[in-house]
């Protein structure tokens, strides 16, 4: 019976089944050969450091001497020490600025640019909006530090219109330091969100807008009934990227405030740096890093799932 099946298979395809199986195995081996360098790099530079971080988080270690086992004590400290837990809260607060502002403003700006797409002004607008994305974050942090200083351009403009009572050192005030950092992050991410949303708008069928106009829909009705629902995937990408940027923020905060005044702008990434390389609390820093990784997954995975479900 097996010989009959093999013979019929060979007759239909022109080659024996065993030979085809061998060719498939060779193709699979060749595919793994091409993938192997990327797998090795990923394992060495991502998986191995991740595993070592989890290992260090279970010890009390100063990076040099003995490392006694402490189990989950470092994780308990992350959630019970106000100085450590507040860094997580600050990162969550930054999501409002890093994610909310760029996505909402990006939708409005992209819709405006789309309406003037045939004019030269649209090209200029796209370029100007995207410039912050290509500026190094260190340079952006320094520039905004000058702008928001007590004698900076922002306060000079406020004084010029008679609002001297509002002026302050925006990055040095306990009440405004974190929102000021959030505004810097929103400014940096606005260009990326705008271009992603603009690219999504370009694939929307113009016939939908024409049908809506024939039914008497105005610009706002078109925007909320056609544009926004058609951009679910792009909005999901923007929210994902900006949420990760908020939770993993480091360079802007380090350059602009270094976590001050006090600890009002301290974020997990900066706290990990100080704990590991300044205070030599490698175990605590590793535990906070693991918590940060889990926090990113907690925020990002539901966003991705919702985006896929709505798209399907």
C-alpha cells in the first residue's frame, strides 16, 4: 500500500516523495543559515543581558564584591520605597504628554496638511513638523533648557505681553518641572506621529469623502466619521511608540533636569542609572529595570491587541 502511494505521488509530481522531502529539509536548513546571524546577535545583545539582569535582581551586589542572595527583597523595595515607586508614577504621568499630545495634535495637523496637499505649503509644513524628530535628543534638551530658564525666551515673551507674574524657572519649579519635560517630549514625538498619520490618510479612499459631502457632511463630520476610524492601525502604532518613549525616557530628563528639582522629574531609566553606577546598588537597579520591562509590556500588549481586533 505504501509503495502504491509513493508511486502515485511520484507519477503526479514527476519526482519521488523522498526527494521532495529532502529538498524541503535542505531549504529549511538554508533558511535557518540565513537567520542564524540575526538570532545570535539578538541572543547575545538582548536575551543574555535580560537574563543577567533578572539574575542580578535577586542579589544584593555593589558590582565588585560578594553578592549575597536576597530573593525578592529588591522587588519589595521597588514598591515600598517611595523614592523608587515615585519614579514609576512619574513615567506613567509622562504618558499623558508623550502620547496624548502628539497623537491628538498629530491628527489635527495631518488632517490640515492633507487638505492643502497640492500646495507648496504642505511640503514646508511636513518638513517643519518633522524637524524635531531628526534633532539629537541631547541638543533638543539643551535648547529647551535655555528656552525654559528663568531668563529664557518663553519668560521674555510672557513679560513682553504683561504676564510677568506667570514667569518662572519652568524646569526648576516643583509644580511645573514634570509638565515642562512632558512638553519637550511631546514636541520631539509630534513630527513622527504626524507623518505616520498623514501616510495613513493617503490610503483612505477619496470616494468616501465625496459620498460624505453629498450627504451634507462637513469637515468635522468627515474627520470623526471617516478619517479617525480609518486610522486605527496608525493610531495604534503612534500610541505604542509614544508610550514606550514615555516609560523608557532618559536622555531628555537627564539633560534638562537630571531628575530634579528634588525627585519631581525622576524616571525609572534615570533612577536605574544612578542606582547602578553612582550608588552601586546593582541588585535594586536590576529589579527596577525588570519592573520597567514588565510595565512596558502591560501598557503595550493591550494596545496591540485592541488594534488587531479592531482591524480584523
